[in-house]
C-alpha cells in the first residue's frame, strides 16, 4: 500500500534524531528546512553533523540510545546501522503518540521521508513508497531544473493578494488568470 502524502506544520513539534552518520546528517539537513526543534542523540557524530548542530544551536547528546529517550518527542528518526535498535525504538513507540521513521527500514516506519523540491512556498514531495529512493532523487533533480526560481516571488505575491482581495468567484477568476499568465511566461 502507498504512503499518504501529508504536509505537516513542524513549528511546535519536537524531533529526535538518533544517529550521527552521513545518512543521519542528510536527514538533519532536510529537517532543518522546516524546524530547528531537533535533538540529536548519537554515540559517534560525524564532523558535518557536529557543525550543523552547533550552527543551528541544536541539542546534541553523544551517548547511546536508552529506553525512554523518545518521551517528550513527536517525531523520531532512527538513522543507524543497527536494525535491532530501529526495531526496539519502533516497538517502544507503539504505546505512545510518537511517529517513527526508520531509515532504510520501512518495516519500522510510521512515515517516510520523501525526496522534495522547495522553492519559496512551493514544496513538491516525491515518493516511491520506499521502492526506489534513487528514482525519487532523480525525479527531484528533474523537477528542480524545470521549476523556475521566480516561483517563490510569484507565490509570495499571490499570498499577499489573498489577504486583501475579497473571497468569491471574481477572486478565483483573477487568481486563475494570474497563474495562467505566469505559466505561459515561465513554461514556454
């Protein structure tokens, strides 16, 4: 069964990232686009992870995971080489409202990380349901080249106009015309 695409406001969510490797650092880089409420827990931390944690003033604990560490978090990302740890954290979370992502281990996931393109307020997520992260990555690269950099400015203008134009059919027609014009100019 496919995963349901869900865009989540992460402003008030607390995230625990278990792991300090290159893969964990890649997950951290994606998370930092959306929140800074991240705690990293890892026995060993690579240099890039350490730099990101310091730069973004993240909480970093250099120690092994122990049962109970997920308490108080909303999302947990487990990015280690230890399948037993992935399974243990996932099973521990079954009695909580904590959602778990287990990198490269969909058996222990409540959600997966999509590949995504982000330009301003436009975010397009690409997922293969875990079937081929390489395909999702290539699709992301393809879409990133196709989408004009000006989309962020256009969407900012649209957001501002939504606050001052009265709702109704005329507003919808006006916005549809603006979008049509933008597309005709940008996607020739």
